[in-house]
C-alpha cells in the first residue's frame, strides 16, 4: 500500500476543494493514485466540487469586519459575478471574515483548518461549492490591529466589489470611512511619498529622463523637468498628497488634519485583481455542445 503523505492530501484538496479527512480517505481507498482519488470523490457525492476545481474563480466579494481594536479584510472568490447576489454566498463571506477575526490564523491554510459547526472551514467551502454550483475559494485576508487612540475606517463599494480598511490616528469613524471611500475610488499605492521604495523612484526617474531627452530638450532644462515630473508622479501615487474626492481643493492629508487626524495605513482589496480571467469563446462552446 502506498504511503499517503500530507503533501498528497494537500494536493488533492487543492484540486477538489474537499476537506482534509475526505481527501485522505479517498487517497487511502485508491492506494495513493491522484486521478482515481478525484474519481472516488466524484463517485461519492462530491462531483460538483471536484468538477469545479480546475475553473478560474476571479469574481466574488471582499468584506471588512471590525470588532474593537481588531479588524479583518478578506476576499472570497467565485466563478461569476452573479454569485455575489446569492444570499448563501454573502452569508458565507461574512461568516468567514468573522471566523478569521475571532481566531486570527496566520495564513489562508491555517484559516481553512479552522473549526466550524459544519467541520473545517475548508469543508464548509467545499459544501458551498456543491450547493451553489460554482468553485468558491478563500483567496486572501489581512488582520489589522489598532490602539485605542486610532480609528478604523471601513468601506465596501458595490456591496464588496472593492473593500477598503483604513487606520487613522485620531479623527473619528466617519472621517476614517471617508478616507477609505477615497482609497476605493482613486487607488493610491502608498500612504506617503516617503514610503515609495528608492528603486521605484530611480526607475521612474530613468523613464522620465528618457522621455525628456526624446523630446529634444536641452540638458540644463531636462534636470528641472525631471524634478517637476517626479514630484507630480509621487503626488499621484501617495494618498496624503492626492486631492480629496469629496473636496478636490484640499489634499487627503489636509482633510484628515482638519479633523484632528492623520493617516497611518490602508488596505484595498479589489475582487479578482491580479487573476487572469478565462476568456470564453461562446461560438466554440456551442459547436462543442453540438458535436456531443
């Protein structure tokens, strides 16, 4: 009998979305053959979860949960944007975020092993995959802690298409939420220009120099142009320097300062960002159906 290792169990779980014990049981039953283990799971009532496992889940919802001085921002993916309107999926996303906030796992793997009333979180997600009919996965999360003098700001755009969590020193919840709304709309990359890595500044300076030289500007003018354009670039990517969406006559940092606050940090999750979405060829799909 082949030895069933933890690596094999994890691989099967990643392929099928089933719980750890179900994956191990299937591998033991088929003497460690991965393909047969997938068939075993399908034959024993987990066909939907298994068949959905190779699909691309780039839609879904992001959510923010705040409790006292702790907060969680998380993204849960599904295959289509229609599932975001499904009550079962919405409840699942809220429950996952709350569970993470309560238990504070270190990473996604630890989160999936957390215990729920339906077994592990991985088991519950697999069950939801079967019931809802789409591949569902916990993609990422961040746990944020603050002090008593700091304030969380939470904002969900389009019900969770974009989720933002900000931390401000001072101010109040409404101000922190307004800053989160700005982050959702403008998508800054850093809180301040001081946070921009030196290598990123050097790269941008090189690009701007080439642009100026290609414009045929004299060398003594190029240096001044670079300084001005680099300053503009840093202002565009830094939250503090951006014109505030609700009042473009002041910067975001000026808005926070006017309300006795300063911005400490922000996290912005946009559902599906960075995931290569599968392009469906509907004509080809129809032809394939006709041939069957």
